[in-house]
């Protein structure tokens, strides 16, 4: 799944305008311009479309965590240079203060059922024997469920 899709989805879900997006990026330690955000939010077939890097999306997600939960005491989290769907899922879980049961409910809002064991495998470290890679379909449906829950008017 593209970083741009995740960014577009979260912008729509939380009804963020450009100024709010810039502020969230700032909370994550990134300085971005309105033009950059505009290019990241365009569809892939638009000539002005630009890819949002893993680092920039990680900074946005870190900023979203700070926005929703407040700044963490002590050492701030390291910005990932390489993002996976599993990391995006973990960061959204933290930002939205979700428990595993909440995630299962959100998945059901998108008409997807997964077991508690499947879900816990997504949150394991990559070297663990029960680790499972989060496929695009799971993340896409999670984002869809988040949209249903946090933007019920649509």
C-alpha cells in the first residue's frame, strides 16, 4: 500500500485541512509545505503527484500520536527509515489508544473478521516465530473501519 493512500485516508477520516496537516507533520519533527502536501494527496495519474517517503509518513504518524495522546516524556521515538504495514498499524493503534478488542471491532465495521491470534501476530516483532506480515488488504480495511468509526457522517 502506498504511503500516499494512508495519508489521504487519514486526512479524510480526521477532516484535516492543509494547516492541520502541516501542524501534525511539525509535531512529528518534519517541516513540510502546502505544495508538498498537495502533491502527496493527488491521485497517482496526476502529473504533479509525488511519492510520500517512508520517513515523512513516519513523521506524520508520530505527529498524529502527539496530537491525539500528547507528547511522550523522555526520549522521543526514533523515526523509521523504512515503514511496513505492520508499523503503520502499530502507530495508528497507539495514536487512537486502541486495544486489540477495539481493533477487532473496527475490522468488523469494514466487514472483515480476523481472530485474536491473527491480530496478535501482526503486532509481533519480525523475528518472532508467530510474526505475520500485515498485507495491504488488512491495512486498507482497517483504515476503512477507522473511517466508519471516526467519521460516521459518511
